[in-house]
């Protein structure tokens, strides 16, 4: 299977919370990232969490990390139509070239 | 700072033609990367560089070449274009934790 797995689609109503999930396989991951890609654009870092943390909150965004289950989630509170984008989970492993491994991305669709 | 810039934005090639995708960054980053993005497939690493004069293969290097003669520039060369190389190509650079991405080049090979 893939090293980093995400579901491909998520549809939510404007104003609701969105939760995007990701699982990874390497327990030596040091950093875990969420990148956002808007249509026709490159990826932009949304937030990241270091592997010794369980949670990180930044305004409407909450990242939860469960190292035992190798599970990462991104919660977006009060989701807006401007949040419609593709969200990529990525992990960076210890050692080697420190190059992140990306998931396939989750398309978040926000409807009124 | 302009960040990471890529040219061209769009290109259509015929099978067998060659071209160079340009990438430049003005942040003095040591690390630079080339990815391709196919629908529903995420990002696949083609080549990367840890500094001027040093390059290495990623997951999908076949059909591509790179060079890194300066810190700023990291061009990607396609020698004999094939339909399988139809994709969106992203260049990125990094210093430590975060990668910075360019806007992408959409390439179609017919």
C-alpha cells in the first residue's frame, strides 16, 4: 500500500466542521504536514506538527496526531467556501534526505 | 522576494520533441525539487538537489534530466517527450522544515 494514505473526497456544508484524515506507515516520522492546493496553484504549507506533539491549534485549524495508530487529522472549524481545495498530508522521516512523502490529497468541497 | 518561479505556465509538445522547464528561487535555499502531479495521484518526486552541483534521482526519474549549476536555478529537461509525460510539474525549494512551491507548468504531449 501507499506510505501515506488519505481519502480522496470530502463534502461539507458551509459553517460545519471538516475533518480530513491521514494514516502513515513510518514510525520514524519527525514532522507531519498539511499542505493546501487551490485550483491552478502550487501547494502552500497550512500547518505542521512535530512528532513529539499530540495536538496543535492555529485559529480555525486543529491538528491531532496519534503516534500509536500513525494517524493524523486536520480539523477546520466553521468551514467556508474559500476552504474548498485539495489538502495533502505529508510526512518527513528521520535520516536520509529528509524529503517529505505526500499522500494523494483529499478534495474538500464546501457547499452552501 | 518572488519566491519560486516557473516558466512556462503551459506548453504543448509533440511526441519526440524536447524542452526545458525552468525553475528559479530567490530565497537562497539549498534544497530544490521537481515533482509531477497526475490527477488523483498526489505528487511524485522526479529529481532533487541538496546544493549547487549535487543532484539525485527521486521516485520517477526516467525520461528526465536535471542540472544545478547555481543555488538559484534548477532546470528540468525532457529529451524525447512521450504522452506519459503529460502532467503538471511543480518545482519546490526548502531550507529546513517547509517546502515552498512554484505555480506549476502544465505540459501536454500529443
